[in-house]
């Protein structure tokens, strides 16, 4: 059960091309947004689609894979852990939740 602690698994589509940064140490980081969709019927029986956006962060060799194979609209499965952090922008403290990626599954069919 310890592997279930702080574990997130999602399947969705990239909302943008991965943004890749290479640090002075040579370590790479890639980030992108991932959209997950849920469809349900509301109380009036109308079909409603709800889209949630998730911030994904990838390090190292997996960042290389993201840079090479992923683009806006790509369908992927991700597994990772939630990271909460804060930063200041224009003197205002902002908070963000990200998924630090452990596993990446490319789901688009080759040649499609």
C-alpha cells in the first residue's frame, strides 16, 4: 500500500507542446499541460463535458522523450506524484499544484 501514497494516474491530451529547459548542470526539465475530460448527464438530462487541466513536470531522460515525441494534442498516460509549491509574481504570492512524472505512456498510434 505504500506505493499508493501520493500517486496520481491520468490519461489525457497535451494542451501545448512540451516546454523544455536545459540547466547549467546538463539536467533537462520538460513541462506541459494535460487535459482530462469527463462527460456526464446533469439533472436536466443534458450531456455536460467537464475538462480539468493538470500541470506536468518531467525530468531527465523522460524529458528527452517528451521533447522528441510529444506535441500539442498527443494522448498520453502519466503516473506521478502531486507537488504543491508557491512563488511570487509582481509581489503577489501564487500557488501551483503540479504532477512530477514517474512514468509516461505514449498512447497515439504510429502513423496516425
